[in-house]
């Protein structure tokens, strides 16, 4: 039944590219709005979970300490509110991009400014989704490449904000990549399995060597898992290209922050966003870029 339903839409979209791109744009705008919720709430859900796990584990040691006032939160509850006046945001105030423009970037109740980042995330999700759709066309690869893209947007923004790459996103993405490649959707299964292992162990080894010689942690464990994700989706062959692009861009941004933004050398810089950008680029154009690069070498 699902196959016939999916094939019906494939035929429909193949007959009308306008309908295909319009549908992708509309769906991705809605997804972009949801990603804003994921980006904001996932770290809060993690904090709530960690705190209560620690209290349960420590039990007697914290019995006399006043509990921290953390409210339970999920991706669906409670309803979205203004952080300043707690005004319940109505559904018509939450239409992607359009509501922000109509409200002139302010809360309808207290006129507190609403960050422009919300519509920008929605627009970025739409634009990147359209690029994916144009690249893969009306295929099953487009569906999964869109999921890949949306997850990377969430991880990028969360890492920028909190220097966290949540397992709740990276691990399902890792297993999904391996399952998809049973049929060689993006890479042969053997290459995907090796890629996942090499992706994790390579950065894991760098982490421990750096810590051994400097006594400091150069990156987080989430970076290992994200690199493993790219190995699972794209195969081991593209991992050198991804780490090269991420390292170059990360180094340029890091040096620029130190020189022009008074960024302290000791202050950490998230590596996940650069990995995410490099991995997304590799998904679309990695094979061609890597072939071109090898030709220049030889």
C-alpha cells in the first residue's frame, strides 16, 4: 500500500516539477519551524533529564539541598510562549516566516523582540531542501537526503548554542545511514560499515592523543559520533574530504574570531557545525570534488 501511495506521488511530481518544488518548499518551511523547537528544547530536555538522574543517583548526598526549579519539557509540551510575558503563541502567530513579518519581529502581547534567527532557520531549511530536491530529483534518495539535511541543521544550531551534539539526533542518524545502505542507497554497505567505524575511531584516536600530550580535551564525543554518521551514510572514501573541509573552514573561522572578535584562545569553538557543513556538501558533490582533488595531486 505504501509503495503504491509513494509511486502515485512520484508520477505526479515527475509530471509537474513546479508542484514538486512547491511541495518541498512548503513542507520544509513547516519542518524549519519545528526545527526551531528542536533546537531550543532539546538542550533543556537534556538538562532536565541529567539533573533528575543525578539527584536520583546521589540521593542521600543531595537530600538537604533545595531542588533546582526545572519544569518538565518535551518537544510537544508545554505550548510555545513569549519568554518575557508568557503569552501563549497562537497557531496563526506561528506560521513560518510570514507570522514574524506580520508581527514585525515582536510579540503581539508585550512587543518584546522575537529573534530574527527563527525565520532565518526556516528560510535556510527551505533553501537547502530545494537544493537537495534539485540535486536528487524525484527519487527516494531525496526523501532521506532531506531528513539528513534537517538533522544537520538542528545539530549545527545546538552545537553553536551549547557545544552539544545530542545523541538523540546523531545515533538514530547513524543507524539510519547503515540501514539505508543495505541496498546501497548512498554507498555500498561494506563501505558504510567501515566508514562508521573509521569515522568514530579516527577522531577518537586524535582526541586521546591530544589529551595525552596536552592534558586537555580538544573536542567532544559528539564530534566522533557525527563523523561516524558521515561514514555510515557516504562510505569511508569521503571521510578525508569531509575532515579536510571542516578543518580548513574551522581554522579560518577560529583564527578570525581570535583576531577580530577578542575570542580567548582557551575558549572552546564548536567543531560540529563545520563537520555538518562539510558532510552536507559531501553528500551532494563529494564524489566529484574528491575526484577533482585527486586529479590535482596526481
